[in-house]
C-alpha cells in the first residue's frame, strides 16, 4: 500500500501536470524529488565531473524554489528527475531558427515505474564558453525554472478568456496554454492520451506540446503568425542508388518498390558524427512535425506518431496475418502526439553532421561489419516557414484543441484516415490539417487529386499544397484487412510483404544484402529505432525463413498500382521534400516564396498573408461518422465491403 506521503506527492504531481492547484487545505510539505545524474548528448568526450557538478547545481536551484530535492533521493523521494543536456551552446542561428543557447530535456518519473510523467524542454541563452561551475549554474537555473511549475503547480487558468472560435466548437483561451473547447478543457502543456499506462508505459501521463521558452514569436510584423513544417527525410534520401535517377527515399512507383525502400531505410542507422556519437531516430518513411507560433499563446511544436504497441501490432497482426501492403497502408494504429521536447531534441541533433549507415548493403567481412557509410551536412531536414494572418493561426489553434478534445490524437491514422473525419491522422495528414484550418490549404473536404503538376517551381503561397497532394489506387489483391477496420475476420492479401520485398531480386543480391543484417547493425550501432516497417529485425530476409511466407514464390504476380481496387488520396511527404529541394536547385518563380535557411536546414519562406480564413466546418464529417457508428453494422465479410462503408 502506498504511504500517505507518497499518495500526497503523486496527487500534487498530477494536479500540477494538469495545470491545477488545490483550492483549500493547509500548505502541503514540499514535494520530494530525487535528481539523477544528467545525461550528456552534446557529442563532447565524456566528462563525468561536469555532469556531477550540474546535478549539484540543479539540486540547489530546486531547493531554492521550495522543492525538497536531493541527488538520487533513493528511499525517500517518490519522483525522479532525469535531465539530458542536448547542446551547450546554439549554432548562432538567426531567428526563427533553433535554440540559440543550451537545450535540455527534463523528465519526471515515478519511482519504481518505467513510465514517464511528463517531459519538458528547457533552454538557457548566454551559457559560458567552458564547462565548470558558472556553466552549471546557468544550466541548472534554466532546468529548475522549467521543472518547478510541474511540481509546485501553475497559476489556475481563468474562468473566461479570449474567444478564438473558428468553424468548430466554441474555443476560448484561458491562459497558460489551457483552452476551453465547449465543456471540455485542453491543456497544451499537459495533453492527456487515452492509452492504458500499464499496457503503454512509453506514453507519458501528460504530454507538453509547447515550448515555454519562446515568449517572442518569430513574426515579421504585428498581425502575423508563423506555421513551420519540418519534413525529416528517410536516412537514404539522396544517397547513391543502384537504379540511376531513382532516389532512395520512399519510392511509390509500385507496391514492391514502396516496401523495398521502406525496408532499406528501416535497417539503416543514423547517428551524430561526434566524439561521443548520439543515435538519431531514422524515420524510414519520413516524418512531418509542425511548429505553430501565435503572439500571446505558447508556441506549439509537435507531430503525430505511433506508440510502441503499434510496432508490435504491425508484426503480430498486420504482417503475421499476411495483410499485405494494403493492410499496412490502410490499417490505423495506436498513436500519440510528439512532445515539444522530443521534437526540439531531434531537430537540435540534426543540426550536427550526421553519419548514415546503409543497412541494406552492410555485411560481415573478416570478423567485422563493413559497408557504405555517408556523412550528411543538411540534417536530412527540409522546412517551409509560412507566414499567415494572426486570426488564421488562432483558427488552427482552435482546431488543434478540438482535435485533442475529440480524442483524435490517440489514433495514428492510415493513408485513408483524416483528422477532420474523426478517424485519426498520420504525421502528414496531421501537419497538413493545421494548414487547412488556417486557410492556407483552401479546403477541409479534399478534392480528387489532379494530374501531377508540370511546373511545381511556379507554385505560389496558396497553391503549393498541390506539390504534395497525391493519389494511389491500391489493388484489392494487395489489400488484407481485419477487425480493426470492421472486417468479420482476418482476410489475407494475395501477396505478402515478403513477396514484395523479393520481387524481381536476384537470389545472390538478397543473400549479400541481408546475411545477419539486423543483428550486425544492431551490434555495432546499438538498438535501432522501432518503426512501422521493422520487418528485417523480426525476420531477416534469407533462405527458407522467407520462402515459407511467400504466396507468389515463382514471382509471376502483378506488382503494380491500379486495376480493381480502392483510390486513396493522401499527402505525400516525399513529394514535399522533393519540391523544396527542387526549388533550391532551380529557384522559386513566385515572389511570395523565397529560399531560407535554419542553420544546416534548407527550406522556404512563404508569404501566405493573403490566405482567407477557412469557411468549411472542421468536424462536420466526424459528426456524420459518429452518427453512422450508432447504427448496427454487421461485420464485413470482405475488405471491399469493410472499406465501402466509409467509416475509415
């Protein structure tokens, strides 16, 4: 049984994370906190003394704020603080680039639990040039200032506030990042997800999607706000290819090339090129994140991603049940919002030179692993910084709050799903939805994509979305489904993932590319990031282990999009990246789009101040779906019947 002191401290932490303070009662004793030794991810050679000095300074700074902190705190503290120093001094970037000074990530954990209570980013400008007590003091003060409100509580939100209602429910900003959405409240600094903390310990109890340090927004003039899209490309983007002219990013030419490109990127490793290298998430299919900066509101930095259970479901259900590429692309998964600190850390790491290990060609020779390795200088990140009218940006903020209030952030959507339909969102659909809500993309209900644009370099601020709006027809032969999309039973596709991976490949190439692949890469470079295409780690592609999983062992099937199937419009992040990179080669033609840099990252500055406000109701389709779900639906006997209902 938990002691009264332990229950009191946990309650205080929960209240603080929710932005509340107890209304009555005697003053509570200060919360007890154990401070773990900080972790150094700056890439510098290990300096244990610097980390011990930082911890001592942090304990002192927390005590000065009325928190009963001590180093470690084993046996007494109910909560542990873990601090990661990501960078000591910024790269000297111009606003609105990344953090100018030091960047730290602080997380709170309950003792005896693998889960995280909450994680926040802390920044410190003006850090001294050398490690020591002066540097430790500056870093500790910044970290303590970020952590103290989580333990002591923030001032309570106002009962009423600025009305930022757009085309959805009534939304009011109550201050401190708290928004009232109808009768619900959404705290952007402590977003709650609907997952079981026991089953999904990787999902924090509360997720802070704001950057509290960025009080000044990077707007050029009054009345402006900024929405920035960051596209993190797969590791092999732009690297040498065995097919001249074909980029090794995600390849949508046909189902087989899509799976092969995802596999090759999944088994490739990314790390910083430092004296003490730091592993970086590899994002084998790419990842969109978005930053929303509105004057008077906490800046938001987040994206939609999967949780660990999603990866297990992919292997145990989608792949093992042989649902094919259609099953992967069209089956939603458990999801969550990225914490702002999580995104800030990765973008900061990608501001360094990176080393990519081409896992597809990695092999053991003479007792060690050899193979292609490449140095990247641009972080594999492109961006678009879009300036919009302030009122358009508050529309996007109101939409985001209602999206969370409706629970859409708990479901990582398939290519078919959209946040406005109440079916969740993938990272691309989520990022684009903020531009849709802000009126930069002129629709909520997506039109049928037209032909691929012939001159994307001529796009302007209000039609550049056409560069990434795509469509694919997935044949029914490649689509499997199960109860997750309303099928009565598991229905296998005619082609498995292994058919797609091995289509058209010579046996000697497969053997050379995959002998001991996952184990050897993992052994040299540590645990690879889990991904939704982590097939090679689970079942290395070799010999009979693969043959028994093939439904087309003679490789005589049809491996192309089209034919009898389902048309899927989607936002293709690889095309967004190709558009930005293409403009850097040829220069934009429209005066409202200019080339821009954020440190190592290449991107665009887009003037969308002429964008009209969105007029379509945000969640009308979601309301219709909810009404339809109230009707009794018999389980569908085929995948075509399951998707014909329009509930996904």
